[in-house]
C-alpha cells in the first residue's frame, strides 16, 4: 500500500496583519487562504461579501467595497487599527478588472474604469498603509500585475496599458521606500484559472477551445492555478525576499519565455 505523505505545514511569515484586495475569489482568495495557513490575520476587501472558504474565521475581518473609492480605504484603515494598533504591515493587491475589446471599440470610460481599479485602487492602498509601515520600521507590499505589464495582446489594449502603469507604480514606490524597510514587489501571472478568466472564456462561445489554445500557448501545458501565484505572493512578503525591490516576478508556466505564441484553437 502506498503511503501518502502528510502536507507540509506552511512556514510562518512573521507578519502581523495583512490587507488583501480582491480576496473574494481567484488569486486574491488563494492569497488570503495562504496567509491564513501561515497564521497571518487579515482584512479582506472585495466588492462582495466573504466567500465560504473564509467565513467563520476569527482571523479574517471583511470590508465590502470598491478599491477605487477613497471611502473604502478609510474603512480598511479603521478595520486595521481595530485589529492592531500599529495597523497592517503588509498589503497584497489582487483586485483587478478586465476589458476584452479592440482598441477603437474600447470606450474612454472603459479605459478610465480599468485605470481606476487596476492602478488608482492600488495607489489608495499604498497611501493608506505605507505610512504606517514606515512609522513601524518596515513592511511589505505584493502586487498582482500581469504578463501584460510586460507584453501586450490584441483586444487587451486597455488592460495591458493599466497593468503596465501598475508595474511602474510598484517600481516607483519601491524606489522611494526600500531604504525605509518597505518591500514593494510585483508578481506577473500568466494565464491563470480564475473566475475572471472563466467569464472571458464563456463569452467566447467555445470555452473549451479557448482553454485548449491557452494551454497550448503555455509550455507548462495547462492553465496556472491561483494557488501557484499565491505562493509567490507569500514569498514576496517574507524575509526571504528582502533583497528584492521593484521586482516583477513572472509566474506564467513559461508563456513569455518562448517566441511562438500560438493563439489558434
């Protein structure tokens, strides 16, 4: 009989309190779960209420709200102080929005909304939490950018532009606060199996064909799992990443390592 080894417990991060945006699903939920497995209390933020996976956990406080709204971040700041008088010492920014459309069919309003969520929403988080990290002697910020921060694709002009801007925000913040003990870095995921991706696939009319094409484009031969990205986010929050500042860690199953991006079905 084959003996299945017990799961190895996740190593503690040594963080006091995290804020996780987009914590209701996808990479954000996976990050929240990974943090809780490491014993880190958190304040989750999402447009919807807490998912079943996080309900009933005394280590999780929850804020329903839009990351692009300053009033939401006032509530987040208050929730952090209620949990710990020093506030949060790490931020995991996973909330994001996507528009799939040709450039000239993407309205200015859609562009603005993507920048409001994907860039300004993170800016609000930084403005809310980084001053407390500096006052406390340090902290960590891990931001979900995208391979589209580095490259672009047809029909993803607004998304790619917003994610490129977000990566520069990460780098700028790192440059200004690294010497004050705040680790600020990004992860750039490839094609990851999230509800947002599934919604995009379902809108195509042939989700199975789109998934096959995505898997074929990736040398790993499959979609990434949110948990794989979450593990990298936890690394960026840890002391093991103390030598990184403004890094863009690509987690894409080899997608951007190859020349031939076969998008056919």
